[in-house]
C-alpha cells in the first residue's frame, strides 16, 4: 500500500471544515434542483406552420413576426392598426385577433386565419401578440383570445372571445359585417 505523502491531501478530502461543505451544498442543491425543474417543466415551443404564416401575411397585407411560445405560435402583424390620424384609405374594417404565446385557446383557434382568407375583400385580419404590441393596452385587452372589430378610423365596433370551431367563427364574422 502506498504511503501518504505529508502535506498532500486526497482529491476527496481537501481538508475543509463542515461549514465550508455546508455552504457549498447550500449553493449546489438549489442550482441542481432549479435546473432539473426547468428541464422537466419546459415543454418546448409550439410549431410554426408555413401555410398559416403565408395566410397571416396575406390577410394582414403586411410583414409578420412569428412568435413561438409553449402553447401558441402567434403570427404577429407588424402593420400599425388604423387610427383617427392614420385611417385606412380603402375604408375596410379590421378584425384584430389578440393572442399570446402562452394561450392554449389561441392555438385551438388557428382556423381563423383560413376563414379570414375567404373574407379579404370585406375585412382586414391581423393577429397581434399582446406581449409584442402595446396596442392591446389601448383596447383594454384583459384576456386572450380576444377579437376586436375596428373601423377604418380605429374605433371599436365589436368584440368577442374564443369560439369553438370555424363555422361558429364564420357566422360571428358574417353577423358583425352584415351591417357594413
């Protein structure tokens, strides 16, 4: 058996006091615990649908930013909404889909982009991610999904929440646009 050299410590015993070990353990365990929790809790990001991205661009008539989240992929329009100082020249109303990356109900309503592609001649359709655009505060958005129909001058005409399917959504849009 090899003799221990004086003054030299083994790798597993650096000669620290129990207080030093307690401090090290107090720092290591929470870090390891947090890392494990984040790894287990993180569910990844929702997928991007290239077809929906193209529909969102065409519906909005502007460029979009794709915002991926744990529950929903938002196809956020970069175009500003109509306002009294910047009215839509064509006079069409705008239906705004206020969504959020953490909104599971928003992801179930991805059909709205397809439905609104059929309505481009009557209404402009844009999706706004509430965490990307302060305009949601101007319209008092408290929950997602929220749909707000505004006129060419940016005045609110109607508002509604989540609907279960494409047919219900189509009927609601037809009802709101019937008087126009």
